[in-house]
């Protein structure tokens, strides 16, 4: 019996989506190379290609569980690096005119900066998986296409061949456009107008900051849907993020940034800004639309190439679904490769069908929440009775604990929206609509 030919994969992009993809593929492929255009820093600092990495992050339970499984020791390493364990009961929440219902007081998560999370995962990946290598300051110029399939990438005139290339390059990926220029079909695209602007700075954290609460979330939909988040990070610091959707934008000017915080219905964030030491300038980030590429509708996806993560669907960052969605997509890729092999022509279509099922739920939720902002934004095209009920159920969770708990499970990608549609749940949703302190219409 002859020896099996060695297989290889190239991952474009060393963000969390790329790292998770490399980890999953290392179970099925002999050699996995990650190519990243940024210089990967030794210190835990934000990277130019991840502008959202400066802002407050929340990692949903499903994503955290997958990362913990793939990278043994991740939680311990993050805690050693200064990450803070959060109990949902220590979250001080405020929505519109009243304190928000705490939906799941028994859940825990780790609060950390994006650079610490990404850097720790990258270190564990390269130390635990001999098949994986990471090359930084390596910009991929284009894809190699031969006989109707992708056979590798080109970097500075040098060809690097692989059985599978996966682009984890974020929402502005250009590789599908390059394939369209070579005669392949381009995926149709959907967009939802979100008009999000986020401003973030890092502030020193004191032990007596608001009597034991470990995080603060303020949602102000009545005044144009503004959000404030303050989460602890390593080094006894707060990451303070203020954001708006189709409303007054937080300013990068320090006094205006503090004034924005003080104008919100809960002044605690402004108080911390006033008395704490601000250790970074305010950095702003704008995302005008959420974008979904319907890769599952591609009529002729080329073998040997896939897109994953934000390259498929970029969500409103205020919903905190991006990392967990990418992790679920990486898990689906592992299952598809196990079934077909990395070079199979059947792999792209199967993988993209799996991805569509993962994305459909958070995309529908996100579109409904944009329609329900109450700032005059129009509802997305195709909204039907089922979708309108889902939006009403999400709003009912502001006051009704059973609805809030189940809505949280749906938002965290742990349950189907159908679980909000049992007879008992429908009754609670209808009654709660008349009790919400945020009811505006």
C-alpha cells in the first residue's frame, strides 16, 4: 500500500476566526500555515487590521466553550494574564427608564481585552499543535486558480500551494471579487443599515467603583438608542465604550466623550471617567451596515477555497455575536472536512450550507433589533409576522424574567427562536408588552 499524500491548508488572517480555523483544520490536515499581513506584536496591544479590537468585548458562552475545548488551559492562561471572572449577577444593567432584568444570574464569563484573548489563543495554538505555523507581515496578493479550482496563494511573486485556502480576512475581504474576475459567480449580499459609531478609552479601575458591580451596561433606546459599556480588563483597568446607532455620536474629544456618558440615564460610567485616570485617548470606530454574503447561494463555488467569519457575515458589534459565530463556523468546517476531505469539490457547497444555518438565527435577531430600535429606522426587507413577533419577544425580555432568560439563550446562539413561541411564552410576551418601562409605541 502506497503512502498517503500529505495535505496542506493556508489560512489568510490571524484573528480569532483564523486561529480557530487553523486549530480545527489541524485535526484533518498535515500542514496548516496562517499568513497575516500585520506584524503580530509580542505585547498585548491592538493590531491595525482589527480596529474593533480596542473596544469592549463580550464573549458569548457558546464561543467560550468551543475555545476552551480547542485550546486546553485557555481560561487559566487568561486569568494568569489578569482577565476578570464575571458573574451575571454582578452586572449592573440599566435599560431606558429602569434597571434591566438580570436574565441568567448563575452564568459566568471572563472579561478581557481583545489583544490578551487573541494573543493567548495564538500562543496556545502554536505550542499545542505542531502542524500549525504563523507567518506575520505576509500580505497575500492573490489566489492561484488552475483548472477551475484554487490551488494556493501568491505572496510577493512567490507561489504557495495548498489543498485548501480559507480567507478569514474580515468584512472587507477582496478574494471573492478576485474570483468573480476569473469567471466565478459572486455571492448575493444583504445589508442592514445600523449606523453604529463607537468610542472607547481605557480608565484605571479602583476597588470601590460602584460597590461591587463588575460591569455596567446602559441601554438608552428612547433617546436614539445609545449604549454604554464598562467592563474590567487586565491591569486593574476599565474598558469604557460608548456607542450610538443612528443618533448623536460619541466624540473622541475627552470632555465631549465624558459629557456623552453623563447624558445617559445612568451616570456611573461618567463618574468613573471623572475620577479615574484615563490612560488611553478615545478611539472611535464606525460601522454603517451589517453585511451578509449569501455564499450558500453560489452556483459554482470553486474547490480549494472558502471564506469564514466576518468575510461571510459581519454583525453589529454591539450584539457581541461575531467571535461566537466564527467559532461555530470553524466547528462546522471541521465536520465538513471530516466528511469530504480538504480538496474535495463537494466541500464548499456543504460547508456553506452549514454556515447558512449558523448565521440565519443571529442575522434574523440582529435585523429585528435594528427594526425595533424606535428611532425611525425602517424594518428590513422581507420582515414577516414571525420576525415581528421575534422582535416583540426580545423587547418583552426587558421586564419578564422567563422571557429574558429564553431570549438570552437565543441571543447567545444556544437555542432556536422557536423556543420563544410556545403558548406560555407567547402569553408572557403579549402581557409584557404593556408593562415595559421602555415602551414607546
